[in-house]
C-alpha cells in the first residue's frame, strides 16, 4: 500500500503571504510530497504579543489563501494540543490519527541550523524527511550554511532549489501600520480580508 505523503509547514502565518504560498506550492509541485498542510501555530499563552492576530483570524486567512488549491490544506491541529506546542508532540498526534500517511517537515535554512535545540529533535528526524527551503541570511545572523549541517545519525534532508523569499510577515504588518500598499505581497482574497477587518492598522 502506498502511503500518502504529507509535508507539514508550521508557522504563525501572521499574516500568510505570497512567500509562504510560493514555498508550499513549490514543495507540492516539485517534490514527492502529495499534499502540503499549513499548520497554524496557536498563540503561546505565556507570551503576550499584541501584533499577533487571534488564532481563528490567522486560521481563516490561511484558508482563504489556499481555498482553490487542492494540493495545499490548512490545519488547526495544534489548537487543541497542550501548550506550548512542540513539533514532536504534533507529529506523534498526527501519526496516530492518520496511520496511513507519511509526514515530513518543511522548514527554512534557519530552522535547520537550530534544529538540534528543538525538543526531542532526534526523534523528529527518525524515519522522517526534511524539505529545507533557502532564505535570505541577514548580516546579523549566523553565517553557517545549512548544507553543512550534520547529525550523528542517518537522516534524509532535501535542500530545495526554491525561489528565495525576502518578504516577511513583520514587514507586511509594519507596512500596513504605516499606511503602505501591500496588495502584491498578499493574495487578493487575503488582502481584501485584512483590509476589511482593519488588521494591523494603528
């Protein structure tokens, strides 16, 4: 029996933008992954961030963004799991719920470099694949190339030749607050939702 391959792309998606969607669609179209799930991360109850939209708003924005793409879905699985959310707990939960699916992780180069600091990262990598997309490395960030990252056990890491996305959700939030036009950074449906709800405005 052939297992359906699901790529999990975690994020706050605050808001979801074209950079997120280009990466998700690239993985769904250029790799052996059958479907990409955008896993919307809930707000950490121990951290108050006024710039973070409520969970249900970020979830709805993500759903609006991908509603016409059969290869990309949105998941709120972490909303009902214990907080704070840990990737290993989410993986175990999903694998128990969907035993016929094979789950992989989609992450940026920066996350790969810090993966050894994640809870139970060895277990995360056990029998699971990583799909790593490139990102712009700022001068202030560690310059280690993700392609040199090595782990003390066999694992499968796919370095994707995907477009490098310099766009960020924080830039979009600041632009909206300052009254700038962001319509090409968001899908038309997401931009309309954000504008009508007056999200991120002063």
